[in-house]
C-alpha cells in the first residue's frame, strides 16, 4: 500500500473544543466536515483517548474553530500536543464563550461553529460525532489552514491520536533528495532541514543540526532537541 495516496485527500485544520461542568479542553483536528446543508450538520472524528472526547460524550456539545493559514505554532503545540487533563489550554490564547457556555478559540481563527451532537458512532479507536450546527460567526478574512500546508510548509505531521496518523518514519521526505542530513522529531514528526533552518526561532538557513543551541526546541510540539533522530 502506498501511504502517500492518503495525502491526496484534502483536509482543513481546526480546533475542536468541549466542556462538561467545570472541565474544558480542545484539540487540533483535521477531520471536520459538513455533511448536510438544510439543516446544517457537521461530523467530526475524535480519539477515545482524547480528553475532549470524554467531555463531548458527556455534554453532547462541541465547538469548532477554523484556523488561519498564519496560525501561531504555539496554538498547534498547545492544542495538538498537550493534554487538557493537566493543562489550561485557553490560558494564553484569545477565546470566548458561546451562549451555550462552550469555549471557542478565537485567536488565529477565521470562524467558529457551535454544535449539538445528534448521533455518535463507535469506530473502535475513535468516535464519529454527527452534530447540528446551532450557531456560527465569521471572525476574520484570510486563507484557511489545510493539512497539506501544515505538512509541506510547516513540516508537521498528525499526532498518533489523529484518524489520519501515519508513522513519519515510513513517509518519504522531499528533503531527503538533498545532500543535507535531516533530523526528525520523534514526538510530532517535524523534520529539521539544515538548508531551511528555523527562521521563526532565529536559526538561519544552512545551520547544521549539531550546531543548534542546546535550548532549541521543536517548533511544532516544543519538545527538546534530544527528542530528534536522524532520518534514515
């Protein structure tokens, strides 16, 4: 099976949030889709291990924020690679509360959707929630963030809990065609290419991995340099 065939399926990237009683959380999702127009419904797939899944199952409600292409990497790191069980994911980012009391990420978002779950389908590792959209708001204009942009430009990969997860070690990289030695984050799959560097972190193109400062961290998941392995 050629796993790269799955990259021909297009996805957006979103932050899905849930709340039950005093607990709230959210996660980065690339499986949100509109399934009917009248009435408006969306469907999402959520890992059973995800804390937000637990909140959605209890409350039967969730929100979706459509992310900008220019989204902060800190948002991806916090909502994609930390747990709401022990982290207040909303503490450092702009957000609001819907009329139904649910959290909505507004920072670096184009629009949000407030949803009421009508059906839940057990898929083994995940739940598929089909929900009625009860309210929406457009926050700003701009290009939406797609998984293709996240993978090809931001050099990120789906976390293990995502329905679209593929082992990064098994995915050929365009960077491997160069003479540079590529190092990959063993947590999120981000690839450090010396030819590109990490300009957002002040690392100039042409900087070998070995010359990166000891306190440099993965720009996607914020894990330490020690978590990187040489891409074979």
